[in-house]
C-alpha cells in the first residue's frame, strides 16, 4: 500500500513538475523545491535543456533519496505508451546498467512531443548516493545517461535523442539545502 501511494504521489508530482521552470532559466541553475510530501532538487540537461535530472526525498524519510530523469522525444511512435511501467537498460557515464530505468510516466505534450519520465530503482542512502555520483562526475567531468538496446527494445525507435548530460557542480550543497527543507527545524542535516 505504501509503495502504491508513493507511485501515485510521484506521478502526480511529476505531472506538476513537468511544466515548472521552463527554458528561460540559467543552465547552471539548480532548483530546490517542496512539492506536497516531497522535496526535489533538479538540474536541466546539457543536451536537451528541458530534460531534468531530479533527486527527491520523502519528507517522512530524509535520509534516503531517489533519482528521476526525463527524455523528451519528437519521434512519432504509435506505441510509445507501451513503455509505461517497463524497465529499460541505460548506461551511466558509459557503464551498462541493465533494467535500471523504470518508466513511471509517458506524457504527450503536443502532437508529436512526448516526455518519458524514468526512475532509478529504489531509494538509496543520501550520503552513499551523493558520494558515488560525485566520484563518477569527478572522474569523467560529466554525469551522463544513455538509453541503450536490449532484445525487443531499440531506443531509436522511440527517441530522437537517446542521451543527456548534467553538470553536478554544487550537488552536495544543494542536497544539504533540500534536506534542510525536508527535515524538521530542530533536526540537523545528515550530509
């Protein structure tokens, strides 16, 4: 029941967040916002500006966070809705990660424009996740996600752009800021 509530809440939250903060923002700008029972830290993509990398924390559990990311496509595919609830293989900084991206939302915006929102599996320790992501980022000087082939799925059938990168400069500070919003005023930050 808790997982269903989380999924429903994330879906509603994602719908609202898709339309917030359009392309007029500075490319290096981070967003740290509260949405109902979630605190979200987000960053625009470098390849497709409107595709964001989002870190979310449930206000009831500020020690763990999840990752959401989106890929916008202008490619017309009559069965794009069939991606809903599927898990897709990705590469992070060139490293293959099988079935690591669960499609949580396929939203048609305009005639041939769709946003596909994906979530990395599970909620992870904030400290461990930030440490691992910053290590990848510092080793490669970028953080990139690429959709890749698997039997029965070719991302080029659905997406005109199959990769994106995000600058993670200041990520630890922004996550600390998000935890400040997440935690009660008398609690102290974990990171």
